[in-house]
C-alpha cells in the first residue's frame, strides 16, 4: 500500500487514482506522433511518448510503438531515465554534422 498525496488515505499500488478522493497517483504528459507519410511499412502505427512527472511514479520517459486497428495495442515499449531522455532530446534537436555511412 502507498499513501495518497491528496488525502493521506491508503491506496493499492495498482490504482492510478485514489479511491477515496480521486487524486491522480501519478502525473504524466502523453503525446502521439504519426509516421512519415511516405514510409509505407510504418502506416497504421504511431509513436506514443509519455513523460512521468512525479507522484508515486519514478521520473522517466516511456516510448511505445502502437498499431492501429480494431484493438490498438503497444507492439514495443522502452523507458528512458532522465539522462537518456535529455540525450535523445539533443539528438533530435541538433542537425547531424556527421555524414552517415552506407553499408
């Protein structure tokens, strides 16, 4: 059991909201990103990025690939700690000055 930050009641770890006061037990931001329209193999998929901000959750960023369909589902997911999330941010923000080599 953990203690709710809103009402100090006991909350089972499986609950996302306190059953007594309704306070969220973890805070996160979620954004979906669509695939490149010209890459056919990625159509029907999306990238979901979740940033966990605190509460009872450990601070981290979670990336997951979702498939579209009658029952959308995550195909794969990985969590990054804050240091790796910052490194990913720099990688995406800075234009590459190194030319890629072709195999």
